[in-house]
C-alpha cells in the first residue's frame, strides 16, 4: 500500500471514529435518560424533537453558551487543564480498537482500525490508567472539601481496580499469545461458544466489574456520590468544562465496552454473517455487528445503574481486593496449568469456573469466620459518614 | 534530518524541560505533574528505540500507578509551597553538591563517549540486530535472566509482606 493511501485512509478513519464517538456520547446521554425513565416508569425527556432525540443537542448548545465561570479560589492552571486531561485519554484509547474486519476499496485492503499496534491491549491499559489524573487534579484544583474527598476516593478506587483489570485479561492473552487487539479478535470464531467470555468466564466477570469501577459508574460512583459529596470531583465545574467531564465519562464507557467486546465477545464475528456481501459490504457488516454488540453492552451499563445500589467505601475495597483480585489471579494460574496440561479450551473454561467458585467460597468463609463489627453501627451517631471517615484516614 | 531524529529531539527536549520543571516548581503537585511529562517523553524515546513493551510498561507503572500514589500522598498531607531554604538547605546541601558533581561527571563522560564515532557505529549495529518484541522479552526473562527475575519477585514479595505486617500492627494498636 503506497504511503499516500495509508495516510489518507488513516485520516479518514480517525475523522469518522472521533465523530462516531462524539455522536455516541450524545446517543448515550439520550438513551441513559430515556432508559432510566422507562425503568422507573416515567417518561424522561421527550419534548425536544421526536422522542426527545434532539435533547442532547439542546443540552450541548446550553453548555456552550453558558458563561465560562472560573471560581476565585481555584488553582487556575490545573482547574482549566483537568477536564482536558480526562478527555484526551478517553479519545486516544479508541485508536487501537478494531471496529470491524477489512474493507477493500480501489484494490486496497483497508483494515477497520486506526492503528494495529503490537502492544494494543497494553496501550489501552496504559492510557486508561492516565484518566485518573483528570479526576484527581480537577478535585484538588477546585480547592473544595467535597471535591477533594471525591478525588481521593476516585484515585484509591482506580488504583485498586486497575490491578484486576490488568490481571483478568492475562488468561485471554495466554491463549491468544498476542497483545494485538486485532489478533485477539481474529482468533475468536464466529460462534458464541468460541468467544473468550465462555473460556474465561470468571475473568470476564472480574474484568467487566473492574471496568465499571474504572469508569466511575454505579455501583462504583463513590467519587461523585450525590448524597454525600454534592457532585464529587466536578462540584466546582460548570458550562463546557463540566460537559467535558461528562463526555469523558461516556467516552470511557463506549471505549471500555468496545474493548470488552473485542477481548471477550468475539469482536466483529457473528455466525451466518461472515461472508455475506462483497468486499465492501462484508466489511461494513462486520462493523455493524461490532456496533450492535457494543450497544448491547452499553445498555447493560444503564441497566446495572438502576439495579444495584452504591457500595459503601469499605465494601468497595473489600470487594476489589478480597474477591475480584483473587478471582483474576486464580484464572491466570488455572488457565496456564490446564492449557499446558490438556490444550482443550473446554477444560480450561470448566476449570476456570470451578476454581473461581472454590476461591470465592474460601474468601467468603474466611470473612464470615473473622467477622468484625460493622463500622457503620459504631459511627452511627457521628456527624460524618463512615465512608468519608475512611477517605480521610 | 530524518523523521526519527526530529522525534528524538522532540521527545528529548520535552523530557529535559519536564525534568528541569520538576526541580523548578515550588509546589509539589506541579513538580509531580512535570515528572509525569518526563516519563511520557521517555516512553516516546523507548518507542523510537523499538522497545514498545518497555514504553507501555513505563507509562503503566510510573505514570499510571506510582505518580498517582505520589499525588495521593501530596494531597493527603496537604503539602504547601516549599520555600527555597526549606527545599535545599542545612545538612543536605553538601550532600546535594557532591551528588550533583557526580551526576554531571557521569553525563560528561557519556557525552564524550557518544561523540566518539566507533561507539555510535557499534550502538547502531546493536540496535539493528535486536528486535525487542514482548515475546523476546518474555523468553529472555524466563531463560537467560531467570535468576535475577526470581530474585526481584522475592524482593517484591518481601515488600508486600512488610506492608501487611506494618498495617496489621497499626490496626491492633488502635484497638
């Protein structure tokens, strides 16, 4: 492929993907509010445009035309920088996500991916681990107690759950023996039982849970717990800067779902739709499959939000370190041993589930045996909530 | 100048500016941020050397984890702006001067060596013969460097146990 074609196709892909991501954010905001309304048996926004579809545009215009307020007491450079530091990692992670098979145009085969880096998944982990700076710096620069508490909670939470996020995918990497996201997607077949989520079911659950924590979504949204911290780390932000925090959150959700689909849910594969259409259509169909899978996963995000209540801070830490981390570690050991010993994906899959069940039972048993009195009861007559106390300590 | 050289100068300059900013800023949070910029630029330099894995690990470990903890501690202790006397002064001054001279001597020595043509040629030859993929690093770690690798993991384990012991003792005192 000549250099010119490579550069041109890359630029076109970047423009399309970034716009899709921005439109995706708008679609997510709309569906979040409408689905929330539907789940709570109320209407949700339905006035602007058909079915309220233009509501995100109205909101966006409002954000842009609002006065760009910078409070007096903030640390100005960091206050301005923080939303950008959250938004940029969210935008650049998508570069390595393969969102479809290849399209053949004018005799050139163009893979539907901005960059196939050979350390793809490490790149994703590296960039997502930087998202925490936006939250922490925004919180600190706001010079506000609630913001700072939110930022501290968020950084502790992200560091704890990042470990699980990284360890849970090692089983997948061992069986694929590649770090490239495209290779991982190609290795999974067309049928659901060939996808990684069945072979590494406990790791899949651990990864998904950790991803919810990394994106600060309920039940892990302690960083912006409205009842305790006003709005957490973005309390002092308004107009477009506030919008940037929200766009980054939704972009993280979209990219996280796309990465999960690539790693565990077979990427763009779906049986019966493999070789439909010509060289252009098969590529577009593969993109469509990927899109639908990501959309379903995003719907689960909203679903979980209205299903599970928020964790208390100590519950969050207990869950992350005592359940998720052991499950992820066990999946590495079991996958490695069974894969070398038998070489059968079926046995690896069954072994993983049994091992995770045993580990969770042991941990739960130990916790019940060493049960200490609930901190919430001891602190019930204090003015400050136990989770805030933990965050201060 | 080829693109690689331009990128090298770009990342090298950012790395140096970041490093100078670390010691120039009076506020610890800004210093920590400058250090993150330096780590990033160094990751860029690793990519230029073809060591993609090292670059990713550099960002994950240093920029993603260690510096977050640094910021966490700075915020928890609520460290204010440091005065010039507080930063470098007292007993540490002599020590700092000695270390500075040593570092400068080291830098000059390396620069003199690098200007030597044969050294450049041999470094280029070495760089061309080695392709460092993740696979290569893994194989080297588990064959040639197995003992250092295992010793490192033992040291990490000791640190881990140390942390748990320290935390446990503190908890019992509270009770």
